């Protein structure tokens, strides 16, 4: 019998998951799984629970929570030579990764997708020795994501980022960096760089519009140093996805990116502080099989 392990964050979002747990277990049983669960107790616990799931050779691991929980679960699974299939039940405040996979925010509908059993292979990113699912980046502006208090995010959603961004704007400084990407080199001052694995970046779905989930490539976006007026103009264009051809922007695909900074540069992994530069980013081609809804399947699979 196949075995599934649910790792859920009981504090995620509005603590919505627990009351749906019995129905999720029933759906998994009906789909032929022997299912069990682990409620995370603190930061880092989902990673430990995922490592244990590897030791115990579960066929499927389900992360129920927000992007933070999925990131932790992936960090516990990614080193293993044989990895379980991964399911997602998005119940967090931010669910960018689930949005990229078109997994609905309804617990039962998300569980149905796992029960239906279709998966697709998906790339993940590795920065030094840590893994990320959505995006990594650096530059003063990317610190926005962890400077916005999570209560404010719950209340205001994307608006919270705009407000914090406006507050930070006058103090945003450029950083002098050298960025090597697939053998090419950029040297100079930048406002930020992003290595995106999906197109779902903090609700800005047009920031890296053609990011593919499984081509083995990051979408690398570098915004060079600009003055405030240009910055505001480009940010406004970015909301509509019209920033890609701006001369202040480098927008390319890359599998391997090396970043060095002349001064301290914080790095951001999936919206959390993830250490300082220097760093090397590697895209791990089709590292996991994720359960996805039928709309995500390639056309030839739909015809079978
Ligand atoms: N029992 C727990 N108590 C407090 N924090 C926990 C617990 N279990 C996990 N966490 C932490 O909560 C973090 C955020 O979780 P997650 O992303 O799933 O939810 P979220 O609702 O999107 O987050 P938030 O509202 O905090 O932005 C996780 O990265 C994890 O470190």
C-alpha cells in the first residue's frame, strides 16, 4: 500500500487546516493511501519532519501551509537521492507557489488534486546549500518582503507591499555587484536582482511572465541603478509586464548564477532572509514531481 505523510502548519493562515483534516484523510484513503500526519511545532520543524518522512520511505509528502511551510518541507526532502512525490494544500497567507501550480486555496479541492494522482516534474532552485521554490533575490528592495509584518499582509494583501515600498523608496540604495550567469558577466550597480523559478512573485505575476516551471532555467532579472523617477516608472511598467525591454533591465534565462557584492548584500529566499552574498544559484532540473490539477498537464497527456 502507498503511504502518504501530511506535514501541516497548525498556525498557517487562519488556522484553517485542522478542521478539514478528517476529510483530507478520507480522500487519501479512498485514493489508496495509508495516510498519517504531523503538525509542525515551530520554525524548522517541517524540515525535520520531511527528513523523517524520507527515512521512513513515504511515497508521498503533502505540505499543508503557506510558502514558508512548503519551503521548509522541500528543504527536508531535496537532498535525498530518491524523493517522494509532493502534494500541496495551500492554507497560508502567501501561497505564491500553489498559485503558480494552479492549486486552489480550498482544502478539499486541493486534496482532490492529490487523490486524482496527476503529477508533473518541476524545477527547484538551490542557493549555496539551501533550496527555494519560487524566487531568490538580493538588493535592498527585496528586503521589503520580510519587513512587511505578516499581520499587515493578512489584512491588506499586496497593498501592504506597496505601502512598505513607498516608505522605503527614498532610502533604497544601489549595490555594486558582479553577476555571472551561464558564462556571461554583469558588473555594476544594481537596485535588485531576482532569480525566479515560477512567474508567481509576490503577486506580481507579470514580473517574470515567461518563467517556465520545468525548463531547468531561472528567469534572471537585474534592475540596474536608476534614479527615483526612473525607478517609479519601471515599477509601474512591471505591474503591467511592460518592463522587459527597458534599457535598465537585464532579463535572461540562466541555469547557474553567481553573485558577489562589494558591500554586504542580504539575500532573499522565497520571501525570507536567506544569508548574505556571495552566493551561487543553481536550477535543479525537474527535481520533484508535484501533484497538479489537469489544467497544468501538457496537452499530450490530456489526449491519452
Ligand atoms: N507551531 C508553530 N508555531 C509557530 N510557527 C510555526 C509553527 N509551525 C511552523 N511555524 C512557522 O511558521 C512559518 C510560516 O508558515 P507558513 O508560510 O506556512 O504560513 P503563513 O500563514 O503563510 O505565514 P505567515 O502568516 O506567518 O506569513 C513557517 O516558516 C514556520 O517556520
